[in-house]
C-alpha cells in the first residue's frame, strides 16, 4: 500500500493536540491492522507505526481503496510532512525455517 501525504494539520482532542495527516491512497488498499513506514526523500524516517484512526469526510473508516483521500491519525510518530510517502504492509508471523525446535533435541 502506498499513500501520498497532501496536508498535515493538528486538532485538539481531550485538551491535547493531535497530528492529522491528509493523504491520498496511490496504490493498494489501506487497513487499520497494517504497519506503516514514513519515507521522506527516499529515506525511511519512521518504521512500524500504527494507524489510530481514519476519516473520509465525517465517516470513520477502517479501509481505504486506491484513489481515496482521508484524514489519518497515526500512533507512535508525529512529524509527518507534506510530500512524504507512507508505505503500509501487513505484519505476518513467519514459520520457523527448519521446523520447531525444542529443548529435548539438544539434551540427548
């Protein structure tokens, strides 16, 4: 998933300022469960951040398809800038390369 940041602003929520990122989905479909990296001028400036919320107009959404524009709040990183690219990916647990190892194998 690839998003282009078009605007950055702040809103006040419970007496605290929160950064809101305006972005357009350029490729794929974003999901709340994905992890996101922020790329600026070809360099990764933040890794594995989470999407806290997304709004498309007044509607709260959990997915955004290619071409959609939304206001997004990320958790764990503030400092996104206009022009940044946000790359999303699904985190998956990998199976061990050589199967499951246990202590008994090494004790015999």
